[in-house]
C-alpha cells in the first residue's frame, strides 16, 4: 500500500520469492569460503556445534517472525513493519534501525565475498605483472552496478535474477556432493576423513562470529512483505522452509568436507570445494559468484525497503529526512532514495576489504537484533495481550531460549562489544522515545508481562497462605483522606512506610454517589496525584474512592485487596491538630478497622514543617506491652527512607518499675531484632509527682521530627478527645495501636 497516495502497490509475489531470497542468502559466501577453514580448525563436531548454536538463535527468531507476521496485516518494510505494528513504533523503530544497518552492511559483506570468485584473476595479475590488485577494483564497480541496476529496474528484475542464480547455486552444490575425495597423501595428516577425532574449543566462538552470517539470511525474504500477495502465508512458509533447508544443507556440507579433504587441506585452501566438486575449478567460482551476487541482491532489495518504512512512520527526528527516505518511484513505490543510502553505507564497509572483519560486525548486529526480537516475542507470549492472536503459533520457551542464546553467544564472542551494543540499542530507543512520546513502547510490553507475573504471584500467595506459620511482619498500610491537596504530610508518612520494607496504598476520598460526574472528577484527581508522586519519586500506590459517607468509604477500603499480593494489615487515619473536630469521624471508625484485625495508626499533623534531622521519638509506657514492638519497628521502617538518613531513633520509657529492668527488657528486644538502636538512644523518664505522660512528651519531644505514641482500645471508649489533644505543643505525632503482638 502506498502510504502517501493509498494506491495498491503490491507486486503479487508468492511464497517462492521468500524461500529463494532466504535460501540464496543462507547458502552464500560463508558456505563456500569459510566452512572449509572452520572444519579444518574445529573438526567435524566443532563445526556442527557452530551450526546448531547458530540455529538455536535463528530458528526461534524465524518462528517469532512467522508468528508475528500472522498476527497483523503486513505491508512494506519486512521485519520492521511486522515488529512495529505488533509492538509499537518505539520498539519497531529501535529494532528497525539496527536491522537496517545489519542489512546494509550485509550488502558489503556479500560484495566482498563476490570478489573472492575472481581469485584466479588476482593470482594471474600478481604473477604476470608483478604487483597485487586490491580487491576493491572488483568490489566497488560491482556494488555500483548492482545499486544502479536495482534503482533503475526495481524488485521485478531482482526476482528474475534470483531464480537464475539459485539454479546455478544448486547446480554447484550438486557437483560438490557428487565429487570424489581429494587424492590421499602418503602423509597421514593429508588423509581425507581424519576430521572427526578433534575439536579445538578455544577457537569455537571466533569461528562462530565469522560463520554466523551464513545463517542470518533466513529473514531476508521477509523484507519483500510489501510485494507479497499473501504475506501471512508466504512469510511463515518461505522463512521456515529456507531455515530448515539451510540447516540440512550445512550439516551435509560439513560432512562432505570432512570425508573428502584432510585437516591440512581444509586449513590451507579457502576454495577447497573446487578440488572436491566435479568441474570444481569452473562450477564452484561461478556458484560462489552467483550466490554472493544473489545474496547482495537480496540484501539491497530488503535494506532500502526497511529504511523507507522507517521514514514513512516518521521514525527520524527530521521531517525532511523522513520525506526524503520515504519517497518512492513508480507504481510499485520503489525505494530509490533508500537504495542510495544503502549503497553509501555498503561502500564504506566494502572499502575495509576484509570478509572476516565485516562478518564479525554483521554477527553482532544480527545477534542483538534477533535477541531483542525473541525477548519481545517472549514478553508478548507471557503477557498474553488479547490483541496478540497469531494464526501461526510458536511457543514462549523457543523465544526465551533464542534471547538467552543470543546474549550468551554475544558475551562469548566479545563481552565489551556486547555491553556496548546494548548501550547503543538503549540509546536508540531513548532517542526514538524522545520524539515519539505518545507511541506504544517497552512500558506497554512489560506491563502485560508484569500483569501476568503479579496475577500468578497473588494467586500463589493466596493458595499457600494457610500453610505459612508465623510469617515476618511488614506493613501493608492503607490510608483514606479527602484532604490530599490541602495537606500532604500523611502522603509523606505513607511514602516513608512503603519505601523499602512495606507497601502503602493511599485513597483520595470523594464524598458522593458513584456517577459519571464523580468518576470524571476522580480520574482528574488521580492523574494529578500520580503526577505529583512521580515527580517526588515515591513508591506509594495511589487511587480514589467515591462513597456517600466516610464510614462506608472505610468499609470499602479495608475490604479492598492489596495489589502487593499480601493482605492489608494497617489502617492510617489522619487529621490536623489545629482542627480537633476532625477526630470525631476517625474515632467513630477505629472499631470498624479493629473488627478486621487491622493495626490502627492515627496521624496528627502539626503546623510545623517536617524536621527530619531531629529524629524519631518513640514513647513507651507501662500500658504499651502490646504496642511496643510495633512502635519500634515502625520507627525503624520509616528511618529507612532517605529523608531520615541523618536522623536517629530515640526511645523514651516512662515506667514505675526500676529503670535497669525496663532498659534490659527493651535492649533484649532490640538486639533480637538486630535494630540499629543502642542503649545511649534509650532514655528512662521518671515522672514527677502529678506529672502526666503528655507533659513529659511535650518537654522532651518538642523538636522531634516525628513522635510515635501508643494507645489502647480503652481510650477510644473513655474520653478519647482528651488523650489525642493533650500533645498540642509538639510537632507531628503518630498514634499506634497494634492488633496483636508483633515480633521484631
């Protein structure tokens, strides 16, 4: 489909072009030039391991591509179009850019390999004229000729040539397989068939990097997606057919080399196949020229279409650049400008002249592209989005295995370049994201996977809850308040609790009945609160609650399951100390929370700013036996937040018992819990005659950043207002009531 005019531009190709484009790229330069060397260096089994390792990456990638191709309507752009339409523009563009460079550099690789077919010419020139010709004298004119041919004639001519060169390729392979073994030498090292008993594993990954481009042609035919009559059928059949055929042929080629030539012969002659095949001196160079030229042809057909599709989606930051690269010619919308850019990139790498250097560069590009593609395919399998409904179905473990293998192999080849490659990939993604903020990206892919992981974990935890004994306590606190924007100290408290050791959920309360109007209002408030928390970097989960009364809201909230997967175990109420009348609505609902065995905290906010540097003061009285551990543990949990990094916990004890006994008891609890509190931070307060605890608190904790005080349920029944309003001359207070004894 022409993206600018909307006219149908499909060339109507079937499955055969996909298969032949793939197989001619797979059975190419490396097959003729490097598998003899690899067999000589590694032996039969070592080379077979290279083939199997390579296909442990390429087969999962081929399966992923085939699956994705049947999940969406496929147009021009090949792998890029398939990925971007399934996984979003950000991911598609990131992989598409690396894929384009892989394909463009492949053109150079195959052109350099093409010049090897002219080895006899270079040898003759050197012998008769006394100096050596650089291979670029053949490579550069060939590249120019190929680029001009494609820019003038387009994909139609390319397909006609593809059938011709494939015929020559299979004829050359036929002559090779029926050819006799090289005449044995009297030296045992020159005897054919002696390549099965050794394996030099120290060279395995060096040769893997050189040989891996042999397997990457399996997706070459996917680049013709815009020219296919039925991409959803042709891509899976052609891609998988080419991949499996290539695997079988390579295994037989290595077997034939091993039984037909000695290790010494294989290691000395890169065109050893000419000495094995019938009419080898003629048919093998012609076959090499044909397959490398067809591979270069396939790559130069595919790469421009990839960059054209990228530009059509405005993947690049410059409008002019997108317009230039997206522009096509003729009714088939041939990517003229994309071909020109591909040619220039290929020209740079052709100038390098070394097939092994370019092969290793291509291997890293393709491995990172395939690995990323397999990872994203796995995440879609695991996340199970409803929109992912491919007609051709693979398995998640194939995709995961392909990703793991590609990363492992990259590290085995070169750890530094692997890390550098992923840094570059991340930089490309961030660059694309910067210019396409509204498009679907990695967050959306991981969101589905995290949803499935969270769902399964929660179900698992629920099923195994009954078998858990005395599990370690950690807070899963919920708080509901209508004053989210007037005062934010309780939000800070919830942020401290949920920072490292616990989990917190904050509900903004909206009084009223659920309706379209209140729902719209709640969503606006929620967006604003989330944006605020995002800026502050908090780990607090935010939501809203619409209910006709505060009591009904509390009842709803305490029955709401925690998204953390653990049961909520603490309710945090809040009020402003300057407005003690707010206590009434809290005290009326404390028993509601206690009915569900929740720990209850009542936060009394003061007019003073938060003074973190003055630390947290914990006050323990004779009546706080059940609350003591919870208060100390909460102080420790809050102190884990960076806001309190320069602070300490100080414990004050008011008791009628001997101070040494109480101190020893508290010290044992702290030591058992391995909390960073020493005896120097414990102070025993002996109340003067007639002095109340509240008076002592107001004297010693006037400057405290946060004061934690316990309360009993009996206080709620008898004069609660008096108790909670006694501490008027100090800062923020957290009143704590534990539902049960908590182990430190």
